[in-house]
C-alpha cells in the first residue's frame, strides 16, 4: 500500500502535472536515476534570487527550514504573527495536511499580502496554481488575504553599481486568478490523495511529461521506448504521440510518405546505416574560406541577477574563447585561449585579446555563426571605440555548420542532428565529448558560476583546466571536421 502522508505546494503542483509523478515522488521506484546537476544549479540560483527579493520588504524575520521540523516552522510563524510581525520571510502554514511556505508575507492593515518570487521574466500559468495553493492554505488557516503577487525578474533592468532590487524585480497582482482557482482546488487535492492510496497509477507517457516542467521521472517512465523511435525523429510536422498511441514507435514502422525529406533521410539512413555526400556542394562551401583561418568558439554565462555593470538579467556574457589558427589548408594549427578571472567583468580584456590574435583580413570560422556573431555585436555596442575593428571581423565570419545543416554531408550516426556534438564523433570517431568533466555549454556555464564561488586553490585550478579542455575541443573539432571536408573536396 502506498504511503499517503501529507502534501506540500510543490507536491500538489507535481501531481497536477501528472498524478503518477506525485506517486513516484512519495514512493520512489527501485530505479537508478542519472544525476541532474542542472536541477541542483537551478535550485541554488533560485535560492539566491529569493534571498535578494527579501530586500523588497526589508526588516522581516525568516522562518528557517533546515533546522526546524514542519510543526516547529508553523509554530514559529504563528508566534511571529501573534507578536505583530509586519514582514515574514518563508512564512509556514499547514492546513488539512498541506504544508506551504510563503516567500514573503506582508501585513496589510488587518490582512496579509502573499508575494511569490520566481526566476522567470513573466507570469506563467503554473505560477497561478502555485499562488492559489498558498491562498487556499492561508485562507483556511484564518488569514485574510488582501493581495497576491507574482514577483519575477524584469529583464529590461540594466545594472549600474549595486543591484537596485526595486528595478530588478517586477510584481504582478494575481489575486483574482488565485481566487478563481479556489473552487476547484479541494477536488483536485482529493483526487491526488486518492491516487496516492493505491498502487502506482497506470498513466502512460504523453505531452504532460514535459509540460509545464520536464518531469524528474522521465528516465523511469520512458524506459520502454527503444532506440531509434518516433521520439528521436528531428524536425516538425509530425504528431509523435499520435503515432505512439497507434503503436507506431520504431523507425521500421513509420510510414515514409508521411515524413518530410529530412526526416525520411534520417529514417532510411539510420535503418540502412547509410551515409551521403554532395562533393560539389562541399567544394563550393570550402571555396568560401581562405587562409590564414581562425577557428573561433565562445563560452558565455547568464544569470537572473546581472553580475556586472551594463548587463541585464539573463544576458549572455562571454567569459572564454578558444582559437585554433591554421596558416594553410591541412596545416597543424596553433592554439590560443582565454579564460576570465573569477568575478571580474571579462568583456574588455576578452575582446582586446581576440582582436590582437585575429587580423582584419583573417577568415573567422565558427560553428553556428548566429551565436558568435551575436556575442561580437554586443561587444561592439558596449565598446564604441572597438566597433569598427569588430565589424571588420564580423564581415569575415563563416559557418562550418552550413554543409551539415543543408545535409550536403550526412552521416547516419548523426541521427538527424547537425550540432557539433553529433557531427564530431560521426566525422572524426577518435574525437568525442564523451567522458569529459565538462561536456556541453550548459556545464561550462555552471562551471563559470562555480569558479566564481571558489577560493583560490587546487579545486579552482582543476575546474579551470576542465573548462579550457572543453572549449579547446570545440575548436579542435572544427579543425578536424574541416579537414574531413577537404578530403571529400579532393575526392578522397
């Protein structure tokens, strides 16, 4: 029999997305789940935003959760209210076995205001349910609620000096929406409790697995899906769950006539382990390049709370580059790199070093030029004295992704993708991102945040080495992939 103990706001939100997810959260299956460092990073960032938002209503008292039991947190909140507290952070309440913590609770005459803090830049539908559950519990605990606000990030704010919390955050009144949801909540909660009473709910996979959040239990619930399934098909125009519900799951079962040209190529190439190359198109692409050739890759970070003057929330800030320089086709490249010092605005130093290394007439090769060009344009806006020099380099940017996006070159192990993570092992099997300590851009971004939190020492140095190795592989990959294209151009 399933464990049917109390609920919390987050558990109800999870259950509203999928009752099976709630059941599995309360009754963890015997399954080896992969680590989720991205979730841990989001949790830490969310805590940082929540603590900063408390400055919107200074002078409050926090009800801690780490050292107190739920009854102790509820009791402490009651005592603060009885003592006349005007502002309470993480105010804790329980009604009918449902526990909630209110980010910021503010006294408003004889009533109270709920302020729920989110890292997003707008109000989402799921946030309204979040506030509605708090309204439900607090109301049933006897509090009069005069206001319910969703406090989110204002992404138009530009930092200058100390963070201005009044400008960083925007609050939207969602009282009416929270009130409207009160009618349905008791039945929703009753249904979720019923789902917890029996065995694991027999709910199949569906769009709810990713809406509104990616579910923690996807690896468990999706374990029956084979490799090369309808869900691995790239591109749009296919209602994947419609096929799944008809039992059409494997590539072998897909009706080829219903697929677009690229999808059909993916399916046929995968099933037949078949590669394809258009030598004329490859040659035409290679002829757009010239030497010396500068293979360039940036790494950037973003954060809800802008770190440096002149930056907005979630703005991409470059902190690292790797540059492989080839003097002529097929030549052994020289490697140069830059990695910012922790907690120092790196943008001026980064672009000055790059401009010194890349001459005005150099051909700059990127993989997905939209990203690198975007970084360069932002730097040109930021430093008007360097604008002309950056613009010259921008005109010389070329994109190694082009022949793969156009499928002038297609290797079946790429599985329909033209990202460098898929292209590299397919084109150059001896090179791969597999097993690297940092193996993708999200991990590199988190590594930068970790680097800024570390004291100087062996741990920081180890992290910097891993960051340099990852970024170096990005441009080395470009050198080797271009070498393979050169072989095709020459008919080998």
